[in-house]
C-alpha cells in the first residue's frame, strides 16, 4: 500500500471518530431540551383568553427533550429514576386560576381566603372538572390540567433551562432562592397571596413555586418513573389520587422543589390547592 493511500485511510478513520464524538455531544444537548444552534422554528404565540369579564394569559411553550426527575442526594425515591422525556408544544397559563376568574366562570367562590380576587382559587378540588367544562363551553377550546411531565418541564424553564456547560438546574421555578419566586411557610403570613408578585421563571410563568399546590392530569404512582413512556407521558388519572406539584403557602422549601411529587386525594377540599390551566398547541 502506497504512503498516499495509507495517509488517506488514517485521515478517514480520524475524521470518522471526531464526527462520532461531535454527534454524541449534540445528542447530550438535545437530551436536556437545548438547541445547539440559535435557529428556532417554533411558531407558537402567546395569547389572552377574554371571557365573561376576566382574562386568562396563556404562554406558548416550545416542546423538547429533557431529563425528568432528580438524582440529588435529598430527592425522594419517587423522583427516580431520572429519565428522558420528549414533549410536544403546549400552552400553559401564566398564572394560577384566581378567585375572580373562578367566580366569573362558575358563579360562586368557595375559597377559604375570600376577599382577594387576585389570590388563587382554592378549596375547589371537588369542582375542577365542572370549572374546566364550563370554561370550554364558553370558549370553544379544550382547556385541561397539565400533565406531570409538562408541569415539571415548564417549571424548570423548558428550552431555557441552564446550558450544558453550567451543569446546574434551579431548585425552584426560576431561582435557587425560594423567596425570589414563591410564597411558602416562612413568608406567606399564613395564607395564599395575590398572583404575580414574585419573580417569574424563564418562560414568564409565575408562582410555579409555592402559593398553592397545582394538580396534574396524572394518577400518582410512587414508581411511575420506572415504566413511564418517553413521548408525552401521562399516567391516566383513574382512581382517587393524582399528582400535586409546586408546594404551597404552608410548606417548607424542600416541598416546593421543581421535582418534588406529592400524592393528593382528588376530591379533598384544601385551602392550599388551586389549578393552572393548559391545553394543546
């Protein structure tokens, strides 16, 4: 074999190895929901639903791939295993549903912390389906609760999660300092607080941390992450228990982490549970 041919073969092998290594790095970026380029083809647009004298501000969220769950030393067992999830684009409401919005759609206000139109509606769990059905009838849309995977993805910032090089992720929605982004036991003065007063996360979503627990579509199983599907997962909410996320005004910081999962009885009337609306994009 001539020296020219030998050199060509060596060059091809080296180039192939470099190309494979580069492909692995790009896969790693995609795996946490990040684009490795500045180009984006996302066409979703935020919008405001105006109905019966109230407004619901909906944020268009670009889907992607991320690692769901937590490997932190203090994570609960039900936050493992960390697993890759792919989500389609979707809408999520900028704020939790308020008492004013609830009353406009349903005609009454069952909340314990009455007299605060901009506070989250609570003590509503036994009537959530009624509210969503009524809202869909007057808007002609298909509002729903977010899936658990959508909720965590949005709370963590979606496509705007920290870069791969930083190797970090916010503990709460938009910050590692809970006082910046959430109402919890140490700052809530013993009750829910008006929406939108804390710092939003990278998607312009408010109060994903604290104020009121937010239920998801999913039925709660402690070991669900062991058999969850990778694409748009949702554990059908059959039965009496569903997943709650985000913590509330009476919880400690540990309970308000983005990856924390809680089992909640579906029809339990609580002054620490509200809802956040979602629908397909």
